C-alpha cells in the first residue's frame, strides 16, 4: 500500500489574518440553504464568518472588495463588523457551510444595514 502522504492531498484554500483576534470559546458550523433568487440584504456580522459553497451560485460582495460569483467549492470570508453588500442566491437554490468562531458566551449574530 502506498504511503499515506501519497494518498491524501491538502490544498490551502483560504488563509486569513484576523485584524482583531479574540479568544475563541466555541465554533458553530451551520448548513444554510437559500431559495433561488433570495437576496441576503446588506448586513454586518458580530464576528468573522468563513464558509464554502456546497450547491448553487451566490453573488458575493463585501464592502471595499470586488463583487464575485461563488460556485460549489469556492470559499469565502466575511470579516467581523464589515458590511456584506450581497450574498445572494442566483438562479438556483444555494447551499453553503458557514463557520462561526465565537468568543465564550457569544452568540452568532448579524444586523441588517
């Protein structure tokens, strides 16, 4: 049998230096589904959000960055306190995994702006 290192590959998809690191007391991982054509509305998260698209296509725009279309396998980062202008399901239902690092006793939250 081949050496395990020959059977497994690891590819770095996203490497983010957090501008204001905080203690992480727990991490929530959520599977989120959006019906086709559903806009997220501009919003701000109370902590960083990381994720990957599982199905569908999403229009993604964070304040200060160019709009992108995310497809299955693409990863994203929504910084804490930065306006997310769009995270919109396009012509098909969209599904993604969101990862929410949380401080002790913090709940994940977002505010529409």
